[in-house]
C-alpha cells in the first residue's frame, strides 16, 4: 500500500505545483478603462497571451537594399536590432519582443499597440542626423545650364508650366513669411531676394522648375513640380552632374503662399560638420515662434567639434538633415554653438511627433535602412472576442466530453472526468511554467486535446470491459486493461508529439502556440489518463476490497 | 452498463470495393478541381497581400464596399462577410499591390481605410485586424509549410514503419497518405482557405489518423497471436469489430471538442475546425476501409516466408491455406492471464 501512498502524494504534489504556478500574480499590462486602454498593474493568472489574443502588432523587418547593397548583412542586422530595441524600449510597450529571425529579418512584437502607423514609423526611421552647411558658391546656378542640356539631350518631356507668375505673385508673401526676424538673417534674405526674384535661367526644362530662395543654397519648387524634379534628379546623368562635394536635399515641409505650395530644396556641402553620433539627449518642446522643436544635447567631444566648426561658419546657414531631409529651415549661425541645439519641426506639428523624433534620435541611427516585410495588427477588442469565444468553446467541449464519459462509463467515467479536470490544470500550469505563449490556434489545440485526452481512457475502459466480459476479476481486469492499452496510447502520443514538434519548428507565432499547447496537452494526458486514473482505481479497490462489480 | 456496437460482427472488409470506389472518386474529383481550377485557396500568409477585418457600426452592403475600394484603386480585392452582417474581411492579393507595398509605397491598408472613411464616415467602422505580408515572406512561409508537411509525413511514416513489421507499416502509411489526399480534396472542393492554422490541422490529422490505424493493427497483431487458424480476412474483421466501441467513443469525444470549436470559437478558427471535423470522419473511415483491406492485399501479394517468422514478429496468413508446419512450433508469447502483478 505504500506504493499507493506515493502515487497519491505525487498527484497531490503536482496539483500543488500547478496551483502555485497558476496562482494569480501582479503584472503590468494594458487594460480597458472606459473606452481606452491603459497600462496598469493587475493581478491575474500568469498565462502569457499571444498577440492574437491580447491585441498588438507583429512586424517583420528586412534590410532595404533598394538604395544600395549591404556588404555584411548579418552584422548590420545585429546592430540594427540594438537600435530597434532601444527605440522600442523607449516607446513604452509592456513586453516587447525584438529578435533576429533567420539571417536577414528582425521580428518585432508589440503587444497592445493601437497606433500601428506610428509604431512602424518609430521602428523604421533610420534617424541619421547630419549638420551640413548650405552652399555659398552658387554652384547650382552654375550647374543649371548643364542640367538643362542633359535633359534636352535626354529628350525629357518639358510639359511642366513654368511657375513664374505664381512665384512673382508670391514673392512679397515669401519675404514676409520667411524673414526669420534676426538681423543678419533678415539682411541675408533681403540680399538674396533682391538679387533675383525670378526663375534662375529661363527656358531650360530643369531650371524652369526651380527658383531661388532667400539665402544661398536655398531654392523653392512648386509642390506640383516636386515629382517631376525628383524624376529628373533620379536620372543617372543628372546625378553625375551635381557639383562635386555638394548634395541636394529636400526640405521637410512645404511653405504655402496664396494658392501655391512650395517645397524648399537645398544644396549642401556634402561633408557634415557633425553627425548624430555625438548626440546624448533629445527632448521635445513647444516654443512660441518656431512651433514644435526637438532640443538636443551633444556630448563633450561633439560639443568641442561643433563649437570649432560653427566658429568657422559664422553667418552661414546650417541645415539640420535627418534621413536626408532638411528639418525646418536652416538657421543662420550667429556664433559658435556648443553642446546644445534644436531641430525645428515647424508649426502645426504635434508634440507627439517631436516626441517620436526625440526618441529615435536618442536611440541612435539605424545602420541600414529597414523595410517592413510583414505586418500583423490585431485590435485589442478582437483579441478579447477571441479569448471569450475560445474559452466558451473550451467549456462546451469539456461539458460535452464529460457528458459522454459519465453517461457511457458511469463510475469509471466520473474517475476519468476528475482526471480530465486535473489534466486541464496541469496543462495550463505547464504553459505558465514554461512561459509558453497562448495563442488562438493554441486555444484550439487545447480544446482539441481535451477530446483526445480522454481517448486513452476510452481505450483502457473498453479493454477493462472486455476483460470483465471474459469473466476475470475486477482487479485483474483493471490491470489487464491498463497493460494492454499502454502501447497503443504511447504510439498515439509519440506520433502527435512528433508532428507538433515539426509544426513548432516551421510555424509562425500563432501556430507555434498550437504546437506547444498540443505537446503540453499530450504530456499531461499521458500522466492523467494512465497514472492518475489507475491511482483512482487502486484507491477504490483498497476501499472496497473484494469488489465483485465495477461500474464501467 | 451502457453499450453501443458491442459484440458486433459486421463484415467490414466485404465493402472494401465500394469504399475504395467512393474514396477514389472523391480524390479524383479533388484532383480534377486542382487541374482545372488551379491550386487551393491560399491565405495571404502564403500569397502575400493585405487582409483587413472590418466591423461596421451598422449593417452595410458588401457591394458598396467593393465599389468604394474599386474607386480607390484597390482592385480585385475580395470582400467577404465574416460572421455578422456588419463584419467583413477585405483581402487584397493583387500581385501589383503586393509588389508596390514591398517597394515601400503607401500601404494598401492605408488606402482602404482612407477610401472607407470617405465613403462611410470616420467612426462608422473599426479595423479589427490588419495583416500585410510581403511577397518574399509569403514565399518563405509557403516553403516552410511544404517542408513541415513533408517532414511531418516522413516522421509519422518512419515511426509507423518502425513500430510495425513492414506489411503493417506499408498499409498504415498508405492509409495515412490517403487521409491527407482526401482532406486536401475536401479543402479544394469546399474552397476552404488554407492558412497556416489549416496546415496545422492537416498535420494534426496526420498523427490522428495514424493512431486509429495503429489501434486496429495492434488488435490484429494480438488476435493473430491468439488465433493461428482463422484467415486474416476474419481476423481483420474481428479486430475491427472489437475495437469498434472504442473507435466510436473516442471519435465522439474528439468530434464533440471539434464541433465546440466549429460553432463557438468564432470565425477565425472555423476553417481549422471544419478541416479537423472532416478529417476525423476520414480517419475513422480509412482505418477500417482503407488500412485493413490494404493489409489484406499486401499479405496476399507478398505471403510470408520463414525468414519473416524468424524475426519474431506477428505472422499472418492471407488465405485459408493449410498452416505451414513451422508455424505450429511454440513461440514465446506474452502471458495472457498474467494480470495480477
């Protein structure tokens, strides 16, 4: 009988362990408060829910090689992961996942995100920050005839109306709007507008689209002409003809003048006086004149270099270039700048945008551009629905199985149903213990395994019935039943576990959840159907010694 | 004691021709559908594309959504009612869209949302989920699913082959392969959307149908040891009849769980549940009408020789021939009434 005692002890110990691992504990997660979801500390059963159940976003990112090939992809990806992880951590998600998948993908999982576009922006932004001085040598003006000639040769369609009229009309407005208000800047802009207020060289297909801005190196392009000009700029011949040591960069936002929208484009010295690698801090702010800004701080070394460089460029205009786009309008350098500066995002930009920019600046630049290869976004309410439906299906499945077993096998059925209860508890505990993620297919696997779990008991009970029918005693029949059914039960489990293992290896998140639940379920059912039910029988036999009949 | 199908004595094997005809016809129908109407209806996980699940505040007409999207340039999108009459899925699998999305253009989801907001108003609907899959990811996943299918089949088959002496192994393997074929035909004919979850269902069935065959064959093997006189035909029939209550019961419980999934677990899991429910029927059917006749046929085709017997595995006779003297020799057997340990 000591054997029996240990059996009971083991079962009880496992129940205790299960209860312990399923015991509700405090976790921080998103919960619904009224109509919105907020982070809060809640006490709940520590079962991890997949994105499809709690809502959230799954992103697969790849290196974007459309803008140049990457030599060592794997290394670049490792560095990119670090940056992405830092950004995500700052983004404030409860339990984010950032990991490498294969050799060329980054998987990002953000539970409980409800603004996927914004999250994608934060993750994808390469955030390469450069400070570049605008061109003072009128290099673009000199190059324009060459550009026009190239386009003429290429026979490019010229059919874009010159924006001369509107430009003239808008000129006064331009002056009013763009005068930065500082003395030197005002002078400079007055100079430039005086110098020429017309399109640069009339006639050429290229120069027709472009007109001078208010200081050296700044030009304006009517918004409707932007795609055309971009197309020209993409031509290899034009690219080759850009003055050496200079780069052309679009401005980040348009300026509207009357009915016409203008987008600034800048010719910059290609050598940055400093890059974002010296940046140590960035925070958003809103200031009266410039609107939303991001204030940044450089480290000491960066500050030294910045001071030295800016001292050389007093009265020059400095473009703050983020991801090859000039942020705001380049300010004039009044004097040497040290460790502090700001990026102007312009009026009408939300503080959140500035927040996101500050965030990616702090986290650093991406070593390679990334593109989104896959997005899955599941709303929190859909996740709730799925959980509710899944639990409902589970309860109904269990109820049906219980009904079948108890009606058909009576007392033995009751034993198997108690074992089934233990089975559900053990399986859930195993999932919690191994930190497995419960997904919607996982719930399906759980429901399904409830049906399969009693299979072993059915096999055993049928066998016991046969043995009883042959006139064997109750005790012998039970022993025989378990012994004969064992091989078949093990076969069943092995084949299913093998398939589940394959699925886990090759599946994606939700299906992996299915595989895990199935494996956990089958392991638990082996124990409950064979060991636990047998122990119940042994207990029953020890209570009612010499029982002549068995309700089965 | 409640009993169903107890002590039955059906001649299951007798019907094997009818059964084979039925199942062959079904498979052929499926194959024909594959041949003339292309492959299965694959989900965007595999094809690449965009899937959106929308819930409107009130019932809307699918046609209106379709025309709105057409005007917005999201052409060829498939719009399907998803459960209630105010819930829809939009599936854009247009290869152009997939390609442009990969190139970093404005996403299809954004275009769909913009168009719908314009047509129906800003708060008239919510987006339950969005899935956008690039072409390369889709290809990779398709490949992975194919590898998983092959590998899982292989693993199951190898296990069955090791577990049984080869004649049983081949019969079990062929019957399992049959189940997968029939299930695929079913998926094709019913136009079930094949997602990774459905692939998971097919693989689960692979294991499940193997089990059923194992249980009947186990009984066959046991009966062959006990009864060395009856022909295999009778032994097979008896084994099927003996395991019948078990088959019915266990399928009843699994089916109950599957039906609970089918009717109560929501739309997302429905394809999984449908395939699973069908597969359970097929598994039952095939272990009786496919695996057993196959075994009979194999035994008939390759009768046992003395070397087979030496291996110590179960021996059977395919026909009512006289028992070879060698087989009468006493062999070590498992004690039948050892019971009380």
